[in-house]
């Protein structure tokens, strides 16, 4: 299959390319950017006039809900949501049921995903068996089955000695460990500590729940040399600690969710359970620090933190509702919204695309295997994972039309910029928004 994407504004953050030109694709690879060979005869032509042609997005935090939570989401629905949002590769945490702590389970998940021919799935293996925080998993076998790193998902490790041994083991084999920094005893609340939580009578999660965990992680990284990716930083103090760690040369990276980038604890309003999220929404100073950290590179990637939740689990009193929100189809619009809101910071569309493409690809690095050399970028000879979107489009978020099985989002009714028109995965059209010539 040969495809030609014509007259689009080709933007590649990895190389800095930004110009109107054509992209030619054959056998799942990009064969030309700009001038195409005279004998190149496409089987399909996509007119991208007025659109942006970018690398497919890589989302580092997506719960697919299968196996074990099929009432909240299935591979078919969630991968369809992924390509509708321009996401061509996604990382899923191991907190499925059963937990991804055995090679057979990982292989089954990857096999099911590959048969659907939509977004690529990069599983994280469980750091400890059953996520119980006691015995380490067989990291070598899980890596061979397709895991790109190891995580405790939302289950903090209470035993620091177990975490140290895990980091020592991961370091010896060059694996990365993905941790959400949260002290287990202080992180049991349902809202961020502050005036709003006090007024509503909600149990609070203080900022020190994040910073204490970060201090511990950084000391263990110094001792072991392990590579650690910090998932969904949520506070100004946390961003400052990450900046210090990076300045000291520690091998750490981090991401932030679209929810923390755009929302505040005051958005909870009168106990709106759509705002029941992990990590909890914090105050204005935290959101401002997150936006700045994402702009200056302290924060490496922006993630959807896609967590579909069914109706029964969400329409409960705030403290009892299941945390989470659908986000795959909102990742690009909310990245563009952040770029447009930069004001004097002059963030720009290129940086907004970088935190969705080249930067998350860099976080994954060699774990991507054969894709490592071209993931998250547009390069001749590279894999043709591409998103074509209309940057001028404006639309309203209507939960009922989202492709995810989970319809709950805190952005319901919001006006959004930018909309995906085409998504190609391995050169194949996975999502057409308009008719194809």
C-alpha cells in the first residue's frame, strides 16, 4: 500500500522541521518528505491542505481496562478512542485483573492488541507479584514478553527495602521503573488538602505525600543508579524537586496529566464526581508550576491518564466514586489549549507536539526495540505512525460521542481547539475523520 499525504504543514519536533510539503509512504514506512520520486504512484491520497501532519502521539498513561474490568472498557473501544485522538502508541500500567506479573498475560494482551491493527500497546510489567509489595517479579521474562518497564501503578510500596532491591535489580539489567510518588499513609484522601477540602469536609492529600515520596525515590536512585520515570507529578513543590534532581544529573524523567495541567480543586464545585481523580486536583500555584515545568522541559511528557469508569462507579457521592476519567480523545486538544494559553511564555505548537511525540519516545528509549530509532518523529525510512489534524477546528466535548467506553470526563461541555482528521499506524489508515480520495 502506497499513500501520499499532500500539502500538509509537516511538523516534526525531533528535527525541528516545519514546512508545507508532501509525505510519501510505502510498505508502512516513510519513503519521502518533500520531493517524492517521479515513479511514486499512490494507492491512496490524503489532502492535508490547511492541516498539520505530525508524528503519531505516544501516551504514557492509558488504562485499557482489559482484562478484568471489561464493564468499564475493552481493547476494541479504548484502542478506537486512541486512534481517534491521534495516539498511535500507548503505555498501559499493570493493574489489570489479573495483574500483569506473568509473561503469558503480557503476551496475550499484546496479541489481542496487535490483531485489532490500531494503536500500538506497550505494557508495563508489575514491579512486585500481584502488586502486593513483597516479592519482585521476574523482570527478565516480562521484558522478553514485551514489557517496556515496571510499575506499581497506583499501589505505593510501603517497604522501602523492597523498593531499593527492585531498583538495584532493574539497574543491573538497564530496565526503567515507573513510580507515582505518593507516601502510602499520607495519600489516602480524596481531594487535595486545602481550604476547599476543609470546607467540603473531604479527606485531604497533602503536598508532602508527593514530596516525601520524591525525596525517598531520589535517594534510592543515587544509591542504585536506576532509571526512574515519575508518573503524574501534581504539585509545585514536586516540580521543583524534579528540577533539582535533573540538575544534579539523576536519571529521572516525569510526566503530568491533562487534568492537572488544566483543572483546579475549585472545579470540584458542589461534589462533582467527574473531578474525582488521582492524583487529586490542586491549587492555582501548582497548576502554574506544572504549566511552566512542561514548557521548560522539567516535565518531559503530557499524558491523558485515560481511566474509563462506568456509570455505576462514578455516579456516587464524591468520596465513594471511583477516581478516573476518559482522556485519550482530549489529549491533542488540551495540549493545543495549553500552547494557546501560554501568553508571554510563547509555548508554541511545536513544544505542544513535542510533549506528545518525541519526548515520550525519549522516555521509552531502547525499550521500544525496533521502533526506537523512529518513534515519535517523522524521518525518511522511519515507521509511518502519523497524525493529521486540523489546528483551526473548534468543537465541544460531548461525552456521548466519545469512542471510549467510559463517558465520564471533567471537560464535558468545554470548547476545544484542534481535531484529528486522519491517524495512520504503520502506514495503514486507522482513523478517517473525512472522506478519503
